[in-house]
C-alpha cells in the first residue's frame, strides 16, 4: 500500500498539471485504487463539524480541468467517461463499514471551487441549488486524472464547518482545522478497515 501525505492546491499557485502529477506518478507505478480525503464545508443546516461524508459524485467549478491540452493516449482516452468517478462498490463498502462501527457517514456531492477565499453566502446557496452537499478546494482534479487513467477512486470529506450563511458567525481557518481533530481516530480506523477490505 502506498501513501501520499498532503497535496498541492490550485490556490497555492500550482498549475493543475502540477496538482495531479504525484497521483499520475503513483498510478503509473501500478497503484490501481486511490482513497482521497479532504476537509469541506457543509451546506445543510443539520450538518455538524466533525461529520464524515463519502463522496458519490462531484461538481467541478474550479474553472479548469487536468485533461486540457494534448491528450496523452498512453494514459487514457481523449474524452473519458465520468459517469462513475467514485467507485460505487467503494462507496457501498464505506457505508457498510461505518454502519458496522456505528459511525455516522453521510454520502453526497462534493463541489470543488478554486479558492482560497471561502465562498460567499450567495455562492453557497447557488452551489446548494446545483446539488452540492459539501464544498472544498481540492480532490476533483486528482479524481478526474485518475479516472482518465482507469483507476478506482474513493473519497471522503470531513465536514469541518458549515459553509457561509448556513451556520452562525464568520469562518475562521483555525477553527476549521481544529474541527477535524476529534474525528481523526475514528476516521483512521475506518480507513484502515477499508484498505484491509480491498487488499
């Protein structure tokens, strides 16, 4: 099993090709299944910081795509199908494992935006209307690049805050970071059981 800690983000000034490059390398080295993780803002008032959500689909609102440019035919087709970016069997496996452990695990649609500013309340309402359940600034470029290569992808979001206009008060990055800490052990155990189940 290979593990990549951390990631590059568009909002840090990296190109989208640089963002997906480490994942392309791992996939080219023979890794066939990937689990992507992120922190995100929830768009439903009943969401609570520290909840987990398995991603079943996404909205790419980053304004770019890792497949723009000349297609590398050795990696995948020019127009890859994105009907099932997140492997349905993996989604179901996560739900079963969570139920077995008594862990609340939502499933939903992840909207990816460029960042780094948090969304405005109007933008959050727009994304909610479009079908988003959570909003973040990562994951989607990597998922697209990996599906282009025919790899299986699963993704989990930790809901670290309610998005602007959904909860009360202003968003603070330090509070967002601290919200993920209480669920770390539960999440780590869930990931361990998932990895053991697919090996």
